[in-house]
């Protein structure tokens, strides 16, 4: 009897255990296909008392020492501190800043830029005539043919017309022939210390030191304009980090020695600044003598190029411009709803242009209406044989 009772008890336990195991498996499947059935709550477990965690350690934040920035050498000490904090090695700082002196030429040229103010002593017509030399147009057309395969690939990848890439390259460095010979580190240090745009040039200087520190280039190669732009594309150091591109597939963005990398980097910059594929940049316009310019005056300051002589109107549709008597010249009819701004770089007596959204990326390359209009006109001159309808008639 005792043996039978033990056997029955054993069978009961096995059955219960099997049922429990089966329940676990079913419950797992139900979680995947259906809401779980309510389960009776288990008695609450008394909370376990644990010791309070130790307070977080207080990490002291180094305070920048007060440097005497009244002298260039004193300012360099401050700059070294900031560059070191940004990750530039001590060895690079010692090597590149030792014996650095100011460049008075950079300051003089910075204070004499054309188109810096609303009243410029240099007329756009004179600036344009100097920049749009027949030799530059001819060279651009030759390169459009010589580099056709590269340019076709870049157009497909970025959507920026080849003529616009060539025009930037041509205006900036005469297609790589004149990249500038100023020591970029020295120029940037000078302009940062001079103070007109200290934060801007300090950031560019630290970026230049980072380029050297990372082995992207060296001090001998890092030459360019008095304002710190470098390479055939004339990129500022921060623009190099943001937009430089490898166009020839060798794994390096060499804007100093590679034509393909130079053009790819320009295209990358334009896309980064909002270039719209297939859209125009500007057209020449005729303006009636009685146009009320105060009525169309821009009311909102343009922050990207504040104080640099934009002289733009507010945005109006082509329908609104036509209603005011403003007509386009030398261009196909534009849609009524296309937005445009009016610019008269030499005032009411000079040439007039209606500019569109793609004018802005050119201005971002160099905040000067003279520059942007000339780049666009060079692009149209290079493209005249391939795309005659896009030609911007010059007055």
C-alpha cells in the first residue's frame, strides 16, 4: 500500500511539473501572438535597504588663464591654450607657432576689399572687365573639353553644372595657376589678432593647425590668399573639413595638386550651401526709370554677408516684377511664380540683375556681389556653345 501511494504521488508530481513546463512554453508563444492572460499578483516583497551611492566626484574644470593679449606674442599664448584644448598636439604648436610674426600685408588688404560697403569706390563694370578677360573664358572652354569625363561624372553626382565649377576655379586661382603664396597660418594669426573678425579667423587658424597635426597637409603646402584661403579651390580650413571631396578616388581630398579633387570639392561646397539642380542663378534685367526702389527695398538684413554690400531688393515673383515694369533680357521666359531679387551693383544708372536661389551659394563662396555676378557670367560665357539659351546678357 505504501509503495502504491508513493508511485501515485510520484506520477502526480511529474504531471504537475509537465503542466507547469507546458504552461511556460505556451505563455512564451502567447506573448508573440496575443495579449497575456492576467496573473494573480504575488505578495509584495519587503524592500531591500541598500546603502546610498557615494556622491559623484566633482571634476574640476580648468579655467583659462588670463593672458595679456595686448601684444601679438601674448595673444599667441592665448591661442595656444585654445588650440591645445581643441586637440592640437604640443609638438605641432611648438613647431608652427615658434617665431610667428604679424603680416602687415594681410591687414592692409583686409581693409581695402572691393564691395565691402554700400558705397564702393570700385565700379562693378570695372571689376567685371578685369576678371572676365577673353583668355580666362577661352581657358575655361578648353578645360571643359579636356576634363569632360571628370566634369560629366561630377555633374551626375552633385547636380552642379560644369561651367559653374570651372568658373569658380577660374576666378579663384585662374584654374590652379595662381593659388596664392601667403603663409596661411601666418595670415590667419594676423587677422585673428587684428580683431575685426577675431572669432572667425581664430576658428580658421585652429582648423589649419588641425589639418597639419592630422597629416592632411603640411605648412609648406598650406599656402594661399592673404585671407587664409588655400588650394586651387581656395577653401578656408573649416570649409576643407566640411566640404573637401575626393574626386579622383585615391582616398585623399587634395585641393592643392588634383584637378578632380578641386572640382569635386567645389561641387560639394555648392550642394552644402543649397544649390538647386536645374535652377537658374540670375538674368540680366531692364528696369524702368520710375521704379519705386523704396517700395521693393529689402527689409530684413541678410545675416550671412551683413555689411558687405548686398544691395538686394526683397523677394518678389516674376509676375510681380513684370507688373512693376522690370523685364529680363537675353533669357528664356521664366515662370510667373519664380521668386527673384533685384540687384543693381552700380546703382540705378548701371547694370541690373534678377537673382534667384542659386545666386546664394555663389555669394556664400565669397560675400561680394561683384564676385558672385562675375562668377555667374564667366560660367555663362564658358557654356555659351553648349547651352546658348542660358547665357546671361551683360550690359
